[in-house]
């Protein structure tokens, strides 16, 4: 039973390197009733190819959200670049709800002015229009920002396209040894940056609330140690190096504390460390395994995995300002005999987890207010769920043809996509906060 509990241990010594590979996205299940939208190719006055195909990036972003269905370019009967040239009747004939038009204008200083307009086809009016200055290396980021604007304008929910994901890749080096790499990439898998690599296992990166630091567990030297590294300055701080387990780092919402699992007193328990004073406070006191704690958005409680009831389930414990438990942990999950590895949505309404059913491990979501429980995935070995910062998608690790890949699912279970490398395994995803 204890072997079934996964002790979260993530590693890192962040050294940003040049981009290596790209995670390939495959949409495995679309959404019936998704809003039809046309992202028209942005006009470009140059004689050569445009510096970036902005429309393709935006269309891919919106498509994988599950809320939109992008019209293929081949089906477009016109390619206007501004609202005044749009014939709304043409687009209504194609049963398109929204049209995005735009242009890329080269500037004398080498930068580019990106202009775009979002139009409502049936109302025949503009919903949004912006002009954004960008440089060539940042054009993909600009495209993600445009996707965010479109998404929020139509849905009312902030988009999460201009964010990052962290994950671990596992390949083999020239000596046929396993090579573990901690990587970060844009939310669509592009612009991968290798942060650290080692022949020792790397697991479970955890983003700080400011999106500038990562916590991790390093097995360098043969035993687990928890570190924090600033991605920009590369400064590394050792947080925990006790005998036994040092694992499952989880940042408090204000970034001042960290929950973690330690076995320094003989049994895996939940602790909280004040990152300024380095004071450790023990939260749980039980002979069972307590691990994988995550903070509630208000920072007043922890949700963690424990087998104190005979099988791995999720529990909630309230904390005071000194990070001490104020009462006995309350059990949250009752569906089946295995629920572990919690991730809580940014609004605190939903809890994602790994749920076992008939010997297979799936990603499930519990609505905390209503108690509604829904299994979102159907694979046999899904793990490590992590909510997008807007709470609309969940990224997780799974298997495809006996290789580790990442996948995403919408919180209603209707949209699915898979992210994979050409070689090696990908695992342990963590979605960054908003920038």
C-alpha cells in the first residue's frame, strides 16, 4: 500500500540553455458545439515570408482550449486584413461566429507593429482591436497575448496561453545512461529551454507564485534535497537536507512559506517551512504516510494525501498563522480506494487528483462545494495533474505506446490533447502562474 503512494520529489539546478526540442501537440478529442472562429492570415508587405505566422499560433491556441473551432485556411473565401474590408455575409455563409484580421508592419528599428481586430460576424461589429509592438524573438509571445485577449473578450475568462509549463524529460546519453532534464516551455510546448540535466532522477518541479522561481528536489549526492532556484539570476538556495525523505515542495500563495514532506522524525509527515526564518513546523502527527500537500488559494489550509484510513485519500487540515494545525484533518475523498496527488484550482472550487478505478489510474475532479465527482480521462496510467492558472484546463502525465507523454484535458472532460517528444519520455508537468 505504501508503495502506491507517490512521494513528490522534484529536482533542479536551473541553468538556462538554448532551445532544444518542441513538444508536439495532437488534439485527440474536440468539443462538439465549440464556437467557430476564423483567424485570417495576417497581412505582410515584405517580399519574403512573414517573420512569424501569427494566425497559425493564435488558431492553434484557441483550438486547444476546447472552446473554439478554428476554420481551416483552405476554407476561407477571403483574406481581409482590416475590419473595413470584411464582408460579414461571406463569413455568415461559412457559419463562422467570429473573425480575426490583422497585419504585421515592419518598423525602421527592426521591430514589428502587430495590429489585429476581433469581429462578431452576426452582430457585424468589432469586439476588440489592439496594436502591439514586438520584436522577432518575441512574436510567438505576442501571438499568445493576442489569443489571451480574444479568449477573455469572448468568454469573460482570462486566457492562459501566455504562460509556461515545466516538466521532466528522460532520454539516454551516449553511454546508454538515463539522462534526466528539467525543462520549461511555452504553454503550447514551443521554445523549450533545458534548465538542468543529470544522470540522477529529476522529479516534480514546483513554480513559485511570482513565476520566477522553481522549487525542486535534487538527488545529487545520492539523497534527496529540496532547492529553490531563481530562473533569471540562477541563484540557488538549499531549503531542506534532512536524513530520509525531503520531498513534495509546495509554495504558499504568498510565496513566503513552503509545505513539504519530511521523514526526519522517522515517518513521512507534512511540514511547513518559513522561507525567511528557515523555521520548520510539523503539521501532521500520524503513523500513516502523509505527503503531497498543496495549499488552498487563501493560504489557510493544506490538502494532502494520506493512507491513515487504510488507503490513499485526500485530507484537508486548517492552519493558523504559525503554520500549526488547528484541528484534526478532514477527509475529502470517498470515491473508490485510491485518490492522491491533489491539485487545487486557482479559485479553490475544484480539486484534481489521481483516481484509481479497476486497476487503472485516471485524472478526476471533485467540486468541493457540491461534492460532484467526475473522472476526466480513460488512460491506464495518468498522474501528476496541474491546473492552468485560469482553472479551465489540467495538464497531466500519461503513457502512449509505453512512452511517457503529457496531456491536457478541459475541466469538463470534453477537450483532450496530447503533448509528446519524438524520443524519450516526458513527465511531471507543472503549469506556471500568470505572468
